[in-house]
């Protein structure tokens, strides 16, 4: 704060002659009625000016289109997680990190939803097609979901992630596809696709909402410690759970050993209870041992939000 004050100025008008006369006559005071005995006019001029100058700092981000589009930047997290107001002081606008982790985390990517994949089984070579088939294959190379028909193939096929047996795909596992068509001359053409994985999936099952995440995304290999990516997936899960405040939550952890599955289920339940500000006992857990898991997949965790309806 800067303060500027001007000096008080006293201007006496008409006093000059009287004072000179006193000095000449050697008197201390002039007599009543004499010239100079009373000041005919006195003017006081004064200024009192106070100026306050408040310098405000700036808070800025260097925007990068490529980084913003990735949804993984620390810049996004910092921008959304900062409050622009700090208390009630009228001249302050300090930036502070929000104390609560309850706001939605828009910078974390969403889980995949159905349809999990869309195929465009067109015939670029223009054969006269007699029949066609599309087989989605699992990590063993076995058909998991099959589509077929006579005549030309459809322009688009949406896969909901379910297999021919009604089971949902396994998150984190590789899937591929083979497109086959037979022309009217009985020639058969096979087109093999590239493999793909679904790291996390949000789907409905029997009235429940299931948020399933691959164990390789969540945990350090064969441990209960969460990876950085795993913490983000669970934070995203907590955001979705808040959409169903009256629904019970159950954690199902699948691992090659029962002990590891139980520990992981408890670890995830504790993390979500803290994020949601819930008592730990309100998040139920279930452990499933599945010895035939491929080693590099490292199991899975399903966060089941029960009885949410359609």
C-alpha cells in the first residue's frame, strides 16, 4: 500500500504591512483599531490524498493442444483442482488446492462402454458375396462371438462384448477377429484383424452396474500395491459410484491365489471407502480364485454397484 500526503499550506493574506509596522515601531503588538490589529482575511489550503495500490499476481497455464487432447496432463489436474477464492478478504484472490477430492475428475479417461467394438465388414474388392461370417476370437484363438449371414455383409456391426455363451469378455485380455466371405463361385476369402484389449469396462448385468478393471492396470505384478494408473481407474470408479448414492457397493477381486484375491479386494474397498467418505464396512468384498489365468494378465477387479436398474 502506498500513501501520498501533501503538506498543509497556511497562507496569511494582509498581514505583511502590520508585521512590518510592528518591527519599525519596536512594539510587541498593535493597538486596537490600528491597521494590522485584525487580519482581514485568512485562507487555509490543504490536501490529504491517500492512494492504495494493490498488485495482483497472475495465474496462467501454457496451453498445448496435443497435451490437452490426451486427457492425461498434470496441467488439467492442476487447473480443475484449484480454487480461485481464499477466504473473505476483499483484496485477496489467492489460489489454493481444494481440500476435498469430491469434485469429478474430468481429466481421467472414461471406461469403455458397450458397444465395446464396432466392425465395418465391407468387401472392398466388390465380390458377389454368397455368405459371410465374422468371428471375434479370444486370447487362445478360439471363436468367442460369431456373426454370419447370407448375401452381402452389413456395413456396420456393433459388438456388446458378450460371447456366444452370454459371458462378458475378460478385461485386459487380447481379442482379435477373422472376417470370412464366400462368393458365388465358392471362393473363400479370409481377412484377419489386429488384436485389441479392453483395459476397463463399464456395463450392466442383471440390474447391476459393473465397473471391471484389469489387474494389470491396477496392481503391481502379484502384489496389492496400486500403480499410478490403478489409482486413477479407482478414482474414476468413485466418480461413477456417486451417481448411485443409495446403491450398495461390492468389490469382487479375481486372482490366481485366494490370499492375493482377498488382499486386493480389501485394498480396493479401503481405497474407495476413503474416496467416498464411507465407513469401510459399507463396501462389501468377495475373493475369487482362478488358477488358469494367464500370468501376464494378473486377474481383475469388478466394482459392482448393485440394483441400479436400466
